[in-house]
């Protein structure tokens, strides 16, 4: 009975023989997404600007007995996106899973945000995610292959970030607006590409300390207030995003598309 159960779990969640492409793969939640997929058996192409850090992450992933390909690239440049896809396919095989984790933010009062900063955030958080998804989906459609796209969103896709003390550092209109756009892009792509067997979903993390937000969390009062208003009473741990990513990438989620899985300790449930 136990052997049968393990075989069933393997069929539900195994990603052996699959190839995953993960952006933002040099730090933070991008690393955790890549680790999750590697634990489940997928070969991983890691994309970020910082080549040396990618190499270190790739070495770590290989300890899971999978192939790991670091690709240093700027995802806001179209020809770089073409290079990312072509190199992944050439060295690992056809892509099965795309995780759009790369993100950018600019902090400041909404009335003072420049057009340049606004557009820079959208270029990474929305446009690059769309353009890469488009390139990968075209291959799936042309080859009649199913596929999975997982966009890493934010609770601020649905909620405004507080800005009164001690949250003054969290004035981030471009980030919140871009994550809202990404969430609705997920739904639209899920509808348009469902007929091709392409599932598109979002993972929406709450307050999980990473390199990108550690300075904000360190501001006196931020951590304590956030924990108070999180039903589970604490900040998240990076590895706690892994289960949602494995689920959405695996056969277990075959009937799930256009959805958002919140990994936020219940923050949005108040």
C-alpha cells in the first residue's frame, strides 16, 4: 500500500524529464522557485543579470541531480529574450515550465515618481514577463505541446501598500500597479491559451524577507506591525513558496488555470 501511495505521489508532483526556465534566478524567491522545481526533478535554466551569482545557484541546484544552466541576460531587451529561449532549448531541451519571477520596484511618493522610473518597473514586472511568455507559448502552440506559466505576483496586486508611519518606505505605486497588471495578464493569458493546453497561474507572496525588501523590514516597527496584521502571526520563510510552485508546475494542477495562490500567512483574509 505504501509503495502504491508513493507511486501515486510521484505521478502527481514529479517533474522529472521536464525543463523549467526561471527568471530572477540569482536571488530571493527566484532561487526558491528554482530549488522547488529542481527538488521535483526538473532541469533548470536560470536567468538574471548577475552571472556570478547565477553560477553559484546553478552549482547548488546540481546537488539535486538535475541539470542547471545559468544565463546572464537583460530580460528587458527583445534579442536577449530570443537568446534565452534558444539557448535553453539547445542545451536542455524544449521548455515545459516558465516562471516569471524577475521583479523591480521604485519607492517614493506617487506624486514624485518620474515617467522613467514608472516605465522601468513596468518593463521588468509586466512587459518582460509578457514578451517571454509569448516566445515560449509560441513554441508550445506550434509544436502542439502543453505548458505551464507561473507568474510571481504580490499581495499588493490586490491591496494598497500602507504608507503611514512606520510604513513610509512602502510608498510604491509603480510596483503595486505593475503587480496588479501582471495578475490580470495571468487571467487573460489563461483564457486565451487554454485551448492549447497552456495553464497560466500566479503565486502571490506576502511579506517574506528577501534581499529586495530586507532594508524596509528592518525599519523600526515594520516587522512587528506586519506580524500583528498577519493571521499566522509571523513573516513568511522563503522556502514556504516552494509548495505552491511545485503544485502549479506539476500534473497535480492540471485543472487549475487563471488562478492566484496566495502564500501570505492569511494577510489578505482580514
